[in-house]
């Protein structure tokens, strides 16, 4: 994918053009002076490093520039017409350029490892984190008889326990996304009233 197309929404066009413009002269000799082909080649070389920010784009351009200049120096040093002293200088320059390209490559790799996680993943985690307190915060409801052991049971107590049980059913159904009708009444409520009812 084109770097210009991928970064057009996040990086100003003038920065993209400046970076591509600095790389064009390195590709023009191999394209016979065709600026469109040279631009496409520079774009493709940058895309291989998957830059997403201005810093990453500049590091990718540095890697491409140093690598191509190192290759050019090696090519010139291979010529039979170049004096030995110049051959040695060209080779030394190629080694230095390769080292700098490697440094930039390591810096870019580290920068890309340290990227912030994508926003959609964080957005998916938020609803789960928000749902957890709802289900875990509510303590289990106790029937009136369990809360007040010596008190005689009344019809009002039974109605209150049933209302609490219905409220728990609705809250649990909302948390799980299912209908409230499928949630059973807590056994603590039903068992307590089966024992407490007068014969």
C-alpha cells in the first residue's frame, strides 16, 4: 500500500512530499529520469517499513537513503577505472552508511514496538470492565428470617423477600443479557418460606 495514501489523513502533505522529494534523486538514475517511476519506487521502499508517524517516516527514509547510498558507493568501488585510494574511501563510506542504516532500523523497530495499543481494543475492554463491578458488587440478598433470627415471620416479610428476589432476577438478567423470566428465584428465599409457613 502507498505510504502517501496510508498517511495522508495523519501526516501533513508537505511533510510527505518533503520526505519523498529527498529520496527521488536516489531513484532517478535507475528510472531513466522518470520522476513518476522514481516516486513510486521511493513510496514502495518506505511502505516496506510500515511507518505511521512523522518520526517513523523520517527513520524509514533514513534507512532507505543510507542503504541506497551505501550500495552506490560499493558499485563505484567495483569499477576498474577508480584509483585504489578512492576505492578504499568508497568502501569505508559504504560501511559507515550501512552502520547508520542499521542504527536507524533498530531505532524504528524499537519505536514501533513501543506504539500505543490500538483504540478499538481498549474500547472493547471498557464495557467488560464496566460490567464486572455490576455483577460482583451486589452482595447476595438474605431473607428477612436470616437477617432477624428471633423475629416472627409476617406476610409483609414474605412479600419483601419476593420483591428482593425479583429485583435480583432482573439485575442478573440485565447483566447477562438474557430475559428475566428465565432466572430462578434464589433457593435461600424459597426454602426459608417453605420452612417458616405455619401448618
